[in-house]
C-alpha cells in the first residue's frame, strides 16, 4: 500500500485545477502548467499538472525534478504578461538531463495563466464538474492558448483510456478529467483484505460496505472507509456512476442482492459477484424474478475475476482487479 505521504502528494497533483482557482480568487495569481506531450523516458505522464502561484509557491509536478525550476520562472513571466506559453525540454537541456531525460526523453509543458488565456469561468465550471463526479474534457489550442470544455462524447477513446494528449492536427491538446475510480466492495471478507490495497495501488478509492460488525472492523481494515449500513442504503448514499466498480463478496443474497439490483439500475462500469457457476445461476434467477432482463444480467461478471486458476484469496483478488482493468480499458467484454 502507498504511504500516507505518497497518497497526499497524489491528491495534490490531482487537485491542481481546484488549487489554481483558489489561488486566483485569493489574489495570489496562478498558472496551471500541464504536460501536453512526452517522448522517450519522460518521468511524468501526459496530463500531469503543476500549479505556480504569483508569489512563487508551487504544488504538483510536471517532471519530478529540476525542470520545475525553469517552469516556475517561465510561469511567473507568463502570469505577468497575461499570455500562455508552450515550453519544450529535451536531452539537450541540462535541467532535463538532471531529471532523467537523458535517454532521448522530451516533454512539452503548456502554461496557462488563470484569468487570462484560461478564463475563470471555464476553470470554475471544470472544478464544479469534478466535484459532482461528472466527466469532462478540456480542449485547448496550443498556438492561440484558447481553451474550452467539451462533452465526453467528442473523445470516447481518450475518456475510456484516461489518456490526455495532442490530437493528430498537432495543435489541439485534450485534457481528460474523469472522476476518480472507485471500488465498492460488499463484504469485508478475506479476499477484500487483499483486494483493497491492490486496488488502491491501481488508482481506485476503495469503500467497504459491511453491516456485520465482526467483519467490518477498523482492526481488520485500518484506515479504510467502512459503511455499516444495509447495502442498498449504503450504495444510495454513495451514488453509483460510470467510474464505479461494484464487487459482491458475501455469498449472502440478503446482502449481495440489494446492492446488485442498485448496480443494475446504475451505470457502474464493472459489476462482479463471487460464487460458483451454480451460485451465479441461482443469482440470475432471482434477478429475473425481480424484473431484470438477460441484457441486464450480461453486465454481471460471475464467477467474478478472470479465469487464471486463482486459488488463494490474494490470487482471487489479482483476478478481480485484472478483470476490472480489462473491462475499464475495453479489453474484456
């Protein structure tokens, strides 16, 4: 599992738009710096962001090292001029060499002064959508610096793959802003003990639903979010959307079925249910009796996980996470 410090750092990187808006409104001034293109051994992926304040404060990262120093100076100049900048660092730059670009790595970084080329209303709308877990894409022309929000239908492949990048025209950069991935687990069983830390490493925010106190204890899952509500009440509180995976682990229809019914009525990208083929067949019959169609039931992965011959709880957790990833990225039906 990642450390608390690493998780906090990741949260700061992910909250760059919110922080940029906050600093701008405080009167500090802010520049949102985004990696728009990489080649070779660049240490930060496309879409990574750094926020530079008018007073020199920073949060986030575009390279993980010394390139930040040059970016900060350029960002303060961009803020003073009220104009965007597109910077490129490569193997010929000493700063780039120092952070590991010596193997042919190159990065391009777009600097957008908030309230100038990146207008406050656009950034505010983006921050609101992120707070409401609504996926959006931000499209910006790298030459003019003018950007706007677009519907996710414009870039279905980028949204599915969480892949920001420059379009074929070489002029348009698309920043993907998907809600964070969530994994909701019904049943704090032994498989969950292995799956929760694995999912967190893979970028999920895991949440456990377990009304049975003996299973859902802080001692068994230290530091994790555990809801002791009945599953249908818990998922209603949490809300289910297209960035949510739901996995049922209790083997108990009284607990699994209410959550499953809620998921079938929602847009969860993945629904998995533990149990044998016989158990899954009985589950399907209960869902049909409840009014769900065969098309609805085809969304349920049961028995849960890829067939990798998993035997131990940890191996089953690996198979579940692998299947979730395959479904999310369009590689598994």
